[in-house]
């Protein structure tokens, strides 16, 4: 299975503690009083803005409570200026050892004294915040799509003077894979990044880096708060529109339980019924209040089958193309406020029989299937069994592991054109059903072995288009 990391922007300039970039702020680094470079100021301008509202819902995410961080030991370190003064002081001490001039020791003491004072000030900040641990709240954009800008913001409550420069040290993904510094202003900071690939990614706040007034030493106050950002796949449109699903003759769907209302019968009035539902003409005839009882027409409940068999794809890029096509189909059904099923198809290990994991949603919640596509990792140990954990992240998703019967039934089946131009890999399709077979990575229609009742769509690679 291919790991899908989340890429963060590279920061310009030298950041404290070996960090290689920053996503915010217009302040100088803790180790220097010199202003940041032009490239650094340009990158810092991104982090000074507040996180925008969620692109998926249009509203700001609900903020959790401030949580106290775990107890960890703070760190003290010298800045470049502090190390420079200390090196000059040591050089003067060595010169006194050779020349025996008392003036050299006085000069060394004069240079070392500010360094000691700076360390004491940084130590005081570290001790105070170690005794009274900071409280942290992390909020993130709700499920952005790959390629979109996402924001993770932090609110910190700690004991820091407002005039001291402070930064938040972030870590994105695995250790040393992506680090950033953003300025802490009035207890708030935000990290902006571009989600390059789908999948879950952990974002962690490691430290608050605060410099003492002289800029010779700094303290690292531990945070350790983390959150997970789920990046949804970017949807891709099919070359031809799909037929509108119907509730009467769906090959792989089932009837919904809600839909358009229609007049069914009359019943007696009950306390709490709306006055607008009273049938006044019939009520006047029998001298008793009657209420219109309405029932719901069945809505279609389409199904999408995605082949995740390892031998069905030429490489990771073709698998991602198929997932993007599946996201486009799910997005179309979500805009129609339908419920839908997603079937992940693969052969059982050591057997020729096909098995499926069926993820189901209720009406108007087909978009939740995008979370399954975002976490999809074919080829992981356990095969389809490894995907059962996806339902744990979203309680509204139902999960069922089934063995396919003789034929597969679904409204849309997505697979890919294998290496060498061979026949696409998919389970036998029901010849009595009318569905759509989508073959990703095929530049033109080819012999697929699908029944004549199935419509075949060939989607070319991006390189060929």
C-alpha cells in the first residue's frame, strides 16, 4: 500500500532549533535581532492570517475545550548571538592564560555575564510554565481535498510576557519529515499548508520557543498536542455523464426509505399536528378534524464498486486515478442528496473467489464514502481486512464483509487497464443488469469481456490527454 503524506511548505531562513522553515510571522528569529530576509517575510505572511472557515461545510469547525498538556521537561539553549559571545569570552580567557593580562579576564567576564543573565531569564520562563502547564486547543480545516489549502490553528494559554517574541514549533507527518515555525501572537497561531495527497496525516505542536529580552538564550516549553487531518481525494469527472439512478430497476442498489412526499390517506387530528396539514373540506363534511397523512416515495440508493485487487493496476498513479474517478461519482450522488453503497472488491488470498467490503450510508450522506476512499490503502497487510478499521473513524458508516455471488451487481464498477494492454481485472458482471464499467488508464475503448448490457467508459491517462 502506498503511504500518502501531506506536504507542507518549505520555510526560508534559519529557524531556531534546526527547523528549516516557517509558515508565519514577521519577527526576527530568536537567535538574532536582524530583520528577516525578503523570502522569509513572504513566507511569514501566510501564517499571520487566521484560519479560514471550512471549505467543506462553510462554517468554522466547532472548537474543543482547552486541554492541559502532558508534563515534560523544558529545554534551554543559546542562540547564535549567545554562542558568539561565549566563544569570544573563552578566546579571551585563553589569551589571558598565554599573556597573563588581567584586562583580558575582565573583558571575558563582561562578555559572559549577559549570557548567564539570559540563561537565567530563559530558565525562569521554563520553570514557571513547567509548574503551571500550558493549556492548548487545536482546530483544523474539516476534510479538505487534495490540492486545497488547509489550516491548523492553535490557542495556547500560558504564562509569557506579551513583549517577548515567541513561536510555535510544528511537526507534520513522521519525525523530521516536515517542520515549521509560526509566530505566537496573543496566545494564537496558525499553520497553513497545501494538501498534496489524500489520506490522514498527523499534525503536532512540539514546543513554544520563546527568546529572552537580550536575544542570547531561549526556552523551549513543551506542548505535545496533536490532531489528525483527513485529506479527501480530488474528484475527477468521467468523460461522459452517468445516467440518473432510479429506484425501480437499479442493478446494485436498494430502495431508499425517504423521498418526495405524496398524498396517501387521512387520519384523525392529534395534538401537535400542524394546522397546515388539516384537510378542511373533508373535516367539514364529517364535522371532525382530519389530517393529511403523507408518505415518502422511495429514493434510489445506488452502489459503486471499486476494484482494489493489487494486479489490476500498473502502478500507484493508476490506482490514484481510479480513486479520483470514484470520488467524482460519489460527489455526484452526494449533490443529489442520495444514500449510496461503496464496495471494495478483491480476491481472497489463495482463492479465486471474489470478496467485498460494503460500506453503506443513509439518505443524503453519500459524501461520507469519500472518507473511505481517503483512507484506502490497497496492498496493506491483511488485504480487505485492513480496511475494516475505516468504519471505526466514522460511526455513521455501516460495514459488511460479504463473498460475492456468481455475478457482481452495482451501478458503477471502476477498474484499470493493466500492464501490457491486457484485459481489465474485475469480477464477472451480471448480464441481466444495466451498469457502467469504467476502465481507468485506457486511451480508447477495448475488449473488456463485459456483458453487452453494460456500458463501458475508457478514461485515458493524463499524460495521453
